[in-house]
């Protein structure tokens, strides 16, 4: 199964992603995790990405597309993957389509974890990560609304989008996701 997982910061995507990869044996491709690792290791990409991340802004498309293209070549992606936090712009989605088309492995489904904005703010304020100051939270939500939300329409038009209600207990949300994935998993 090849899945794209979309949701605003604070929607609970990370928690659900961990379960998904465990249950379905998917490679977990989190661009946020990759960038944090690169930043902490002070690689060239990490140094390039650092200031954008600290400001809650998106890292330039060419940087992130290169990281994902490289990661998709790894053997563990052959059995299926969950893209978590990528794509985040239309340009990234188009680049992903090209990469997957070349490999002959199109996406199966795009999951949107939907949570109302007031609830996101409440959750993010309690999280306490370094890039979670109120101003940075606000900026990350703005980036989501302006740059990532257009992807929902993009994938809807391709017939790939499935919306998951992200409110409620973690187990219930996971059950909703599993129900949506039933056609692929039996
Ligand atoms: P995340 O953990 O997915 O929220 O990502 C943390 C930060 O990494 C984001 O606020 C962005 O600065 C950067 N980032 C992660 N994924 C992407 C992406 N696909 N495109 C651009 N920037 C990204």
C-alpha cells in the first residue's frame, strides 16, 4: 500500500502514523523526522532547512523533493510506504506523481486527518516542542492553510482522497482509518 497522510500540525498524525506502519508493515517516510535528524547532525541539508523550520515555514520544494526521491530508493519502500508530512505543496505533489509514475508505483490513497482549527491550537499549545511557540504555531497553521490545503482538492480530483474525522479517542480514530483502508487490506 502506498499512502499519503495529510493533516495540519497538531491533528495527531504522528500518533496514527506510528500505528499504521506497525499494523500494515509500511515504511514510514516522515519528512519532518528526516529534517530534524539532518538539522541535529548538522548536514548541509540540515543547515539549509534549520531557519525555515524554526520559523514555522516550509523548506524549499527542491530541497525536500531531493530528500524524498533519495529515500524512495531504499529497499524498505518496495513493500509500501506511508508518506507523512510530504507532499505539502502542489509542486511537491506533482514531483511525487512524476517519481511514482517513473517507478510504476502510483499512490493508492490519500488520507486527510481533519481537525477544526480551535482544537488544533488547544492541542499545540500543550505540546511544548522547540518550534511550538505561539507565533511559530500560528505560522505553521498559516503555511498549512495556504500551501497544503490546496492539495486536498488536487487529490480529490484524482479520486484518491479519503477524509478521516480526527476528533475523539486515539483508538477510535485509528479504527476509522482502518475501515477506510479495508478495500486494500481485506
Ligand atoms: P513536521 O514534523 O512534519 O511538522 O515538520 C516540521 C517542519 O519541517 C515543518 O514546519 C517544515 O519547516 C519542515 N517540513 C517538513 N516536511 C516538509 C515538506 N514536505 N515541505 C516543506 N517543509 C517541510
